[in-house]
């Protein structure tokens, strides 16, 4: 009985979002170095994490899922380019984010810019219904370009 209860508890813990969390960075040059070394794509998430409804929905329905986390760990270096209203950011990070927003001509949130390991843009995505399966399919198509 103890073994089966332990198995159930362990399964629940491993399936919890805490174990599915991705490690996001805000440093694009470092992300590109990692992507080149590990043959991954860089995914820039232009977001208003604490006020943009579609951004929050994308995070909840896709980025926070175990399925997406597993895919991302193998194929992506995720970068958060955040424009929050309530969270504080350093002046340096705000400037870096504004520079990226200008460079990629971001008009709205969420906008996902996908770069290859050389820093060349290979795609642009936004929120779409369909959860992680749909989003992963779109990323796979870009990965195969």
C-alpha cells in the first residue's frame, strides 16, 4: 500500500507545473551563444506579462504546460522581452527591451519572434487557440526551415 501511495504522490508531483517550468532569460546575446552551442532556436516573447490579457492567456495555455516545457528544453532558448506596468525593471533591461522592440518593429503583444542560432529571424507568431500542440507544430515548421 505504501509503495502504491508513494507512486501516486510522485506522479502527481512530477506532473505539477513546478517541474515543467522553463528557464527564461532576458539576455539575447547569451541566448544566441547558447542556441549556437546547442543547435536551438531563440524564441523572443514580447509580452506585457502583468497587464496584457492575450499574453497571460498564452503563458497559461502554452508556456506553462509540461508539454511545451519538454519541447522547449530540447529545441529553444526562451527569452522574455517584457513591458510590464507593475513589475519593476532595471533601466538597462528597459532600454534593451525597447531596442529589441524597435529592431523587430513590434506593434502589439504578444509577439513571438523566432531566431535561428545565427540570429536571423525565421518566423513570427502570436497567440492562437489550440494550446501547446498547435504552438509546437508552428515552431517545428520554423525549426525545419
